[in-house]
């Protein structure tokens, strides 16, 4: 659940990266190997320029040649140099394009991942600074400030900041949702009734909020109110067909309500989309068992065992495995 909610909260950045990725697929698309010798020579000259800090001269050549290079090591060095040069001369679009290119060609390289973390962090900080300096009284700056308070777990101050935003514009989306999340986090669920009111207000403003529907479903499910939980999870899964946890939660709620046959469809969908999660296979096995499908139940239990075993070999030390 938390992974998906984090994605929803960072949707604007995801859209930006998606747009840049589409550009990268066209501007940095690998070319035929013809002329690769010339590309290699040009690339090496550009690397020499970059090493001496002459990034403005080097970057156009690095960018032009890196997708044409047959030599994987040279392509890697050119890509890394292009990313560093782009950041040094404040060419954010090229930096993102290049990093996405490197992530595609070298997805398991720790240095690429490390540099990506730092570069994207720099891009975020730069954008935040430009926003604050250029539009100091804007709603967006006020939201960033409130989000910073939330991240620092200054709950009361964050809620006050969000309330101030609503006082200025009661129709702002996402604000009631954020208040609800704080209420749930700070009280470990004890303030669920207050959070529910906020989420209902959020849906009046933003009826397509899958996150609000999902949390309303969780509040109902944890209270044992399975019919409203089913309704909220169903809406969440329809509003966002990629919201995996909504399928799992829907299946679990249907099973808890004794509707085992109906639970099978969302649980099958979850297990198919998230095969590495033992919980999905276990829940599906239970639904199969309750509907008389012994073979299906046995198969899913075996998949659950396999997923648990795989998770044990891959997880970091002292990291629990969800069952």
C-alpha cells in the first residue's frame, strides 16, 4: 500500500519523467552500427574535452554519439560524462534524458543508480528554489512548505498549513487527503473518524482520487465494515487500474464477507500482476479452497512457498517478509 501511495503523492514528478522518457526514446534511440568508428573517435575527443571541464563543447558530441557506440564500456563512459556535463551547465532536460538512457542500457549498475539519486535530488532542489524565488506567494510554494512540515513529522504545524491553504481556496485537490493521512499516521488509526470526514471532503473536490477511495476502504475494512470497504476498493481499482493493492484489499474484503467466489477475480488479478508477493498467492489459495478448487489452492500455496523462499534469499538482513 505505502509504495503505491508514495507514487500517487509524486505523480507530478512521474509525469515529468515520463515526458522526458518519451523524448529520450526518440532523441537517444540506438542507431545502426554503420559509422560507429567515426562515432567512437568523436566520443573519445569529447570525453577528453569533458575531463578538462570544457562541457559546453563536449556535451553536444557526447549526446549525439552515445547511442551509436558499439563498445559498451565507451558508451557507459560517454553517458556518465554527458550526464555530469549536463548538470554542470544546468541543462536539466539533457541530464534527465541521459540518465534514463543509462538506466535503460545499464539497469543494474550501482554507479548509475547512485548518480541518478544525486542528480534527481539536485533537479528537485533546483526546481523548488526557482519556484520559491519566482513565485514566493503562490499556492505551490505554500504546499511545498506544508509538505516539508509533514515530512518532518511536525503534524500540528502541517495540518495548520494545509488548513490555511483550504481557507484561501476550499476547492484545492489533495489537501483534505493529506490531512487525513496525517491524522491516521500521528494517531496510529485512532483518529480514523476524523480522517474519514477529510477523505469524504476530498472526494467531493476530486471524485477521481483512487488514494482517497483506498484509504476509506482500509478504514472500513479494519473496522470490520466489509460492504463499504468492498465499494471503496472497487472504485479505487476502477479509477486506477494499476493500483495493485486495491485488488488485494478488495479480494481480502470479499473473502472476509464470505463472498469467496467473487474474491477470486481480484485476487487472481493481483497474483498475476504481483507474482512475487506471497500474500497474494495465500489469499487466492484460501479463496480457491473455500470454493472447492483444491488443485488451484495447492498450486497457489506452492507459489506462496516459492515466493517466500525467493524473498528470503533476496531481502536485506533483518527485513521481515510479508506473508
